[in-house]
């Protein structure tokens, strides 16, 4: 195994890029046949530069290109055959050698120093060593290869971002799905109309204040100045000519506020026009859903807060 210089690596890169002439390609293929490590270097460059082939699709030349090629071939065939120069006359024969003078002093033969083996000389068994071109040209080619690689990578990144459909499936980025939760703020509640009824007896001070929300139809009874007798309960009733009989809205509790949602069973017209009455019933309220005493406190709703339109 031989150590590979930077020139060997540059030569492998040019071979993979396809910029060598026929003689240089033959030399590289000779090295690959005898040097497995150099072959691996060439394959590594082919893998790196393979991205360029994947990003460039096949292009069909225009018909005019083929016509120009045919015209050039016909023009070459019609040219006259080249005239070879005449062979130069043979040099004159040297004069016959003069007889050797046995007494003459012998002339020493010149000593020729054996030149060291050069790269590419296979007479010394170094078949895996080739003569490399000029180092400066190799480095220029390496710079060209590096520039091409950088341009290919930049181009591939740009295509992946803006036109991923132009890339092969193997290089196409996988789609990423990101779920974004957008919270819509709840709309501000619109104030609804408010109704109040003062439940009192014969113009006296109110014993209860009934408040009704027109949107939810919930009502609240505020105890003001009435206390139930022991063993008795106050019960609230809705009396309307739209109903066959009074309808119980429940027992008014012993605390200051009693809230109920039972008005949801009636329409707005019935609620607004009805008479609200309080009777005294046995503890826990009427057992059969009918009032068992005359109304003690009565009142009708009036609108105190109009609805916002």
C-alpha cells in the first residue's frame, strides 16, 4: 500500500468529474487495477460528485444541433487528403575507420551516470506509480471541483426550500406537519334586559324583590321584610291568563336570596305579563302543586335595564 499525495487525490477527483484526457484516464485506471486504496478514493469522489448528476436532468438537443454535426462531417470528408512531406535523403556514410595504431594511447570511454527512475518508468517494477501533471494545474482543478460542489449544495438547498418537487424522491425533504392551536377570545357578553317586581301587600313596604334576567330566564328572590311563621313556608307562584291555573315557582328559602331557573319553561310574553304572588303554605310548600291560601304579596315585572341592541 502506497501513501497517496494531494496530487493523487486531485487526480482521483478529476477522474470522477470527467475532466481528464484519454491518456490520463488510462493511467488512473491502471492505478485502480493495482491499488485498492486509490480505487476507494476514486469511488469516494464519485459519491460526492454524484449529486451533480442527480440535479441535472437529461436534455434532448434541438434538431439543428444534429444538422450542424452532419454538415461538419460532410465538410471534413470533402477536404483533400493531407500531403505528407517527402522523406529526407539518408545521411552520407561515415568514412572508413583508420587502422588502429597499437602504439596509440587508449582513449577512456565516457562515464555515463545512470539516471534515477522517474515516475511512470515501469522498468523498475513500480507499475502503480504514474507521472503526475503539474501541481499548479491540479490545484486549480481541485478549486474548480470544490467550487462546483459548493454551488451544487447551495443549489440543492435552494431547490429543497423553494421547489422541492423538482428533486428526486430520495432527496426530497419529508413534509413536516405542525399543528397550531389558535385560541379565539370569547366574545364579550352582551348585557341582557333585567326585570324587577316588588312583591308587597296593599301598597305597604315590599316584602320580596323579584329579579328576572331576560336572556337566561333565571330569577332571584330577595327577602326584604317578611318572615314565615313557624311550621310555614312562603311559596312563589306565576299567575297568567295564558295558563289554566297558577304555576308554582318553588319555595322561598330562609336565606336572604333564593335563585331558581324554572322560568325557562315559559315564553317571554308569559313571563313579562304575568302576576307574581307569594302564598303561605305548609312547611316545604304545597303538596299538590296548587296554592292553599290567598296571595299575601303580589307584584308585576317592570323593565329596569334595557337590552343592548
